[in-house]
C-alpha cells in the first residue's frame, strides 16, 4: 500500500454553511481519508463580508464533524492574511493542495495563497472549478479568474461546459472532467409516509420538490408558472419549495398569489440543515430543477442518493447527469415544456420505472472517481 499523502483542501467547511460547497469539501476529505491519506481542510474565518452575503447567516448551528481536521484561518478580504496562510501551508509541504473555485470574488484570496504555496517546489495544486464564468456576471470577472488560473497546476471540472470555458483562460495545463459525485452523507432513505409526517405534509398529496438556495437563475418562477397549468389539477399534486431565498422573495409570492395556487404550494424558506435534508427528498415524488443557467448541481446528486426521479433543464451538465426518459426528463427552461413532462410523469405513472433506473444510474457517481481524476492530473508531466 502506498504511503499516506499529505492533502490540504482550501475552501469552505464547518462551521460555514456554504451550501453544497462545504458539504462537498467535507465529503471529499473523507474520500481522501478512505484512501489512506492525511487530510486537513483550511476553512474561511471570513468567507463573505456581511453586506455581500445574501442569506440570513453564514454559520451552521449543527454539531461539528468529529472525523475531520478543520483549521479555520482564511480571511477572504485581508491580503495580509492571504500571505500568512500561504506561508503557513507552504511550510507544511502538502503533497496535494485542492482549491475549490466557484466565483471570481475569491480569486485574489485563493490565487495569492496558492502563489505562496507554489514556492515550496513540492506541492501540486489542483483546482476543482465549479464555474470559471459565473452565473451572475460582474465587471472584472475575467481578470480575476485569469489571476487564479495562472496559479494552478491542473483542473478538475464537474461539467463539460466548464471544461470548455477553461480554454478561454488556459489551454496548456492538464485538466479532467469528473461528474459530480453522489451526496451520500445525508442519511438513509426514510419511508415516504414517515417523511411526510415529520414535515407535517398531507399524506393524500404527491409532492414536487424544488430544493436549495433560491436565486433567480434557478428558475423557481418557471416551475410555479408551469404548476399553474390546469391540466395538473387532475392529480393530487403540491409543490414543496425548500430553501432560503438569496434574492427578493416578493416576486415569487406575488406569482403564487396571481396564479391562484396558494393552497398548492408549501414554502419552507429557512436554511435546510444537513440533518433535515432526507425528510424533504423522501417526502417527494419528483425533484424539479428548472434552472435557466447551470454548470452542475449538487441537488441532482442528492436526488440520486434518495432514489428520486428528476426533471432538469437542458443547461450545463444537467443533461449529462439525467438521462432523458430513463431517470427523468430533460427539457428547455420553458414553462410549457416543464408542465408537459410533469403531466406525463404522473399521468403515465412513471415513478416506479424511473426509480429503478435511478438506482442503476447512480452507481456511476462514486467518490473514488473524483480521487482517480485528481490522481491522473498528479501523474501528468505538465
């Protein structure tokens, strides 16, 4: 067996909520540990200044993980901190540094830390890039991303579209595509009736789930408009919206009122802690991701874990991850198409067939695949 490697993951972790990014980083750390490696996560002491954070709080009130070594040290807006953290990790001489990159705002911090670590001439620095072109674009994005990319030795993307986007910034450094691994850390499957009871949902209704932070690009408005389609009233359906608003909620509430579907939509708009995630997925019959823009989505991989069929938009990596007509439907982010496939799913009683296909399809998404992709880059001569 090879000697354990020293691995540092630079990115969000407990006590930051961080949505899927914190969850991913912690699960990746466990995957390295399962591989026999020695892993430390360097977490943010300040991830976003308060005025830039769109939610209610950046911090989790759950218990800390007792199996991970998390050092809370990185301040995203303090250049002196970047230098100090870079020098600290440089002295540790990790064999591998994994850097999570998702928005250009983080480029100066993460790129500068990596620049100092590179000086030890030992550490190989691999970026896992959720996006290189952000969903919500701002002036200076290109310059900031270029600064970050220059400091990396290689890249893993979880979307082929992001792999293509990387060519705008670099064409020489090694890169690999690896589909987003399964989120298998939210507990076991709960019987549907039991999950509904936990959430105080109507046992006689069937639920369509929209899950995760609510941003305009995620298309909740499209789902609500689709759900107003009179054809769907033939079924005992409700929409379950679970997630905190990261945008102005009033247009969504007004859309619900104007569409006359107030009694058919259940809104749970607090942050959903990890311990509660299973309840929402297990209570639902269909998970809908009507995104107007996307790269990849962790919601897809939570749905796979809980054996839930999906409807996704044909944007980013979503069509790559959800075979159309087998584990769900892939549609354009258009109201009528979303309504049509929801109607087909319930009218043709597709849940049993699609659920069995989900159980087969999800075997592709092992965390071992992500470790293998990183190892491939490490063995590259570039």
